[in-house]
């Protein structure tokens, strides 16, 4: 079995995938959807299961989902009724969850267990586009609510063996996430977002992977860092993907403007 990459996916806003005109021009969302479809096709034949780290699940300690048939968690508000009826019935992956727990314990973490939480929109929205068949088992791992960058890189390093075991590690967040900045049309917002996006993409592509991780851990020193991420929960999943990459190189696999700002998706290893 060949080693799988790790990915960082921008998951867009709310249930964008079924709201073609809710966020302005639909063309950027169609562009994001096309990329997610391509990602799904690229790795479908290689992955036996998915491990998702979503920006929308935080716990005091890293927590692993052991449910066999997760439901849906519609963790957004103000959308039409039909968006609260969406279904993405992918099975859970208790065996993968057990392996995740084992790896985290081996790295000195004290992981928690959870069985009842459904798929939040950071999981089901991008994945119902990438994997509409909903047939790949999905394990889920929470963020740690401290949002400490080094902790999440270390979590990723602990998970690296999964890549040789048929598990595709998917970090679901956003490379830009300032809710007051989206759709403003403010040229200064776009300029700041572009500077941070350039820094992030340059950092991901560093051939010195330890330096890559050091720079990610020190992300607040990047240009426009806190303007782009007033709170870092949408950036932190990427650090797990980078940690799990080990010495494998990263690259920007997708770049576009969305809701008036640049966003990027990243792949580590192949």
C-alpha cells in the first residue's frame, strides 16, 4: 500500500454547496467544488478510510470519535429549512479511531473518547462534494481548545503512521477566516489577506520541513496574521496535516478568491 498524503481543505462558508446564490457570485463556489471533486477522485482508489480534523470541533483534550454511524450536526444558522435536512451518511470508523487513540497515547497525549457527535459542516459540507457516495468510513479527531500551534503539529506527527495504513488525513478549515472581512469589498482587507496567503503558501513549500513547522508554529508573526485569523481555529487544522507530513514536502494545490479574499488548499506528500 502506497503512502497517502495529508491535505488541508478550505471548507467554504456554511452550506455553500447547496446555496448557489447565497454568497454572491456562484462562480467561485463552483471553482471550489470542482477542486474538491478532483481531490475525491484523485485519492478514492488509494484510501480505505478518512480521518477528519475539523475547525468546528474543539475539546479540552484531543478527542476521538468512535461512533459507528454518526448523524448530522447542522452547526450553522440563518439558512433555509432544507439546509437542515442535508444527509451525508458515511459510516464511522471505530477501528481507525482505536488506532488513532493508540498513536496519541504512544506520543504522550491523553485522548478522550466520543460516540454521539454528528458530522459538523466542516466535515460533511466539503466531503459530500468530494465523496458524494458516502461509502468511505470516517474517523474524527477534535482540535484542542487551547489552539496551541505546537500541540497540533505534535498531534500530526503522532498520526503519521496512518498514512501507510490506508487512512487519508484531511484537515478542514480555511486559510483565511475573519467573518467581518468576507464580502466587504474593502481593498485593504484583500491586500492584507493576500499578504498572509502568500506567506502561508511560501511556508508550506519550504524544503526544510522542520523550518516549515517552526514557521507555522510562529504563524502570528506573519504579515496580517491576526487580521486574517482573529481566532485561529480555522488555521490550526492545517498544522495537524503539516505535522503528519513528516519530512514530505508541501505544496499549494488550490488557490482562488472566495467571498472577496484569497484562499488556498494544500497537499503534503503524494
